[in-house]
C-alpha cells in the first residue's frame, strides 16, 4: 500500500481508524512503537512525534532524551487482530534529533543509505527472507515453557503437525496486511516452523521481516502458544535460522554476481556480530545445517552461501548463517555493502566446496576459515574491521560491544 500523506489521512477518516502505531526498532532489531490518536496524525506528518529515548538502550541518556518519530505513509498497514470499530494501523517511522538531523542509531535509515549507494552504482538488491521459529506450550499463568507444541519433523502433516492451523492463520493475517508469504511448512525440530516470503526491495523486505515476528507472536498467543525466535531454544535440537536470499536487478552477469559472493565471503567474519548478535547464536552455528565455515557451493545446504538452481535474473545467493535475533536493517545493509565491495574491488571468487561439510574429513575442514566462535570474538573482529567502521556508526558498534 504505497500511500501518500493525503491518502493516509483519507484512509484514516474513511476506515474509522482511531489509533496509529508509529513503529521503529532499537539497534538490535527489537520492534518498538508509540500509539497516537488519529487527530494527531497531521502533526506527526508535519513535525514528528517526540518520545523519551533514554529508556531504550543506546538511544540517549537523561540529558539528551528527546527524539522524534516521522511516520512514512508508504508503510501503512492495518493490524487485523485489533477491533473493526476504532481500527488500528501501523506505520514505520524515521527517527531524528530535535534539530531535524538524522539519528545515527536509526538502523532503518542506515539501510536506506545502503540502497541509495547501490542505486548510484546502478544496482538494486532484492531480498527474500526465511525465518524459523518454535511454538511452545504455555503454563497455567500463560508464561512460555520449553515444551514444544508437537513432536513432528520436517514437512510432516497434521495431526502430527499441530502448527498447521497456526501457520495458516499467520499467512492469512499477513495477506490482510498486504504482505505476501510464499510457502510454509513444519521444520526439523519438534514444534519448529518456517514461513518464506517472496523477494522484495531491501527496505520493504526488512520492514516485513520485523512485522512478521510481531504477527507470529500475536497469532501464537491467540492460540494459547508462545512463539520463540531465539537462535537456540532447545539444546541438541535444531536452532532457528534467518536464511537471507539476495538477488541483483538488473542481473549484471555471472562475473559481477561472483564478485558479490566474493565480497560477502571476504567481509562475513567482521559482519557476524550483526548477523548473530547473541551468545546463543554461537550454539547454533556448526550444528543441524547451520554453517560454521566460510565457503560456498551450488545447492549445498552445508555451506555458508548456497546458490539455488536458477538462471539469469532469477539467480540469487542464500546466506545461511544469520539467525532471527539479527536486526534485518543492519543485516541487509551490510550484505549490500559487502556485495558492492566485491564488485568495486573486482574480488575473485574462491573455488566452491562441493561436499557435505558436516561429514567432511579433517583435511578439508582445516583448509577453510571459520566463522567467529563467540559473540565476544565477533565483536572484536567488527571493531578492528575497516569495512565495518566505514558502514556502521561508531555509536552502534559501541552498543553491540557493550551488550
């Protein structure tokens, strides 16, 4: 719904919208919002809505606590689970300081800059997201447990798959919001699920990734369950991945496509703190199809980067290391900049590793560079990286290091 400001104001009047949620996220990608009444919307468009940022990690202190939210009309979506009378809608917002200058820790604006830099180079990057999550039972007080909702396995069906109706409701809710899921199925872990999306431009795909987690948690709660997107909810069972598919438009040819892959492989160790931003993230890597080595191959799901079978404009790469704890705006921005780095420096692509790394002999593994083994190591690599320092504000890096 690519509305203008006037069209949003008309929509609010005609559709009996009473509340507008101005959405944003912190530097770790956790969604926040403030609700305003519909009468305040013209003021929000004109000058923004102030909020106290001092309570949000990294957003300010008591002496510099005021920031402003400026809703973007093109991001309007209804929240279908709210009442029909006095409806509620959501818009993502830009964050500025009181003097109107950009707020450096607004990661959504950082992705906008990455998109603009790619456009200046004549390239558009599009993204498709695949997020995994567990559905757990809740206790008598409604608090999440670690008991899965079922014991089904990969692509099992009902009645063993007890998440089928929940996934159906999630997909229908997303469609009501103008978001197009592509497919859904039960994943390998008990109570584990996955819903995939059609590719979209970078900013829209990141907005949808954030909204998706909110919808999943809301629908799960309505069904007496709790959704868990953490990287490793259950020990010795599959973790939750956030597989990111990235395409180039127009397709620049195989040489440039290979340089994009080379750029990501070159910079991925320094990027990992933002792709896997929790201690639990490193309990997932190297286990149950989650990569641990810096390598690529066609179709092979044991690699860091997989190239699905496709040709021409449908060529894409799939980065398999990120998990759903990642801030999608940072993840997508860094992938864009790493790809541009590969193209600008014409980095050569290393040979593919066309074997199952989970069963590879030690000699093969010894020849490959590994991803960081802890969040602390990942942060140190990020802090010493010229690539990261060029594209991530020092304020954001300091927040990650102090987490």
